C-alpha cells in the first residue's frame, strides 16, 4: 500500500501530470483543470499547456452559487470535451454510469478519451 501511495503521489504532481498530458495532447493544447488544488500548484505545466480553471470563467460562472453547481458545470465540461485525462482512471466511471448512462456509447466512439 505504501508503494502504491508513493506512485499515486508521483503521478499527481505537476511533472507526472505534464508527462501524462504530453502522451495524448500536443504542446500548447488548451487544458481545463478541475481540481481541489489551487491553480498555482499547476504553474509548472504552463510552459507546455494553456491552462484554464473555474476562476478564469468568473463572468460565465457568476450565477453559480455553491460547489454543487460548480461540480455540475465541471462534469458537463468533462463529458463534453474532445478529450479527457483522469489522474485516477476509476474516478469518473461511477459518475458516468449514474448521471450520463448514454455517455459511455459516445465516449467509445471518440478518440482521445483515456485514463492516465
């Protein structure tokens, strides 16, 4: 278990994330990051990708008044994007099955959907 925790920690650090993203997306791709980490945590990725966070869309999200609403918006972005990468591949499967039962059919037909 300790070894697994160490590997997960390495994979979710900025350098691990940069490596995972570079496997599937060209440099300077636009990347929306939904995370509980502060945006400055991801600063090292800015040299390779154009990063966006909820904070970058303040005007569009002005009427979002709580974290549940923000989570709903981020979930729609996640399933509507042209490509997604999850740091922990199991994280979205239950949401997908519970909230978007037809999403699996759409995701299977789209290139670029992979777990890191």
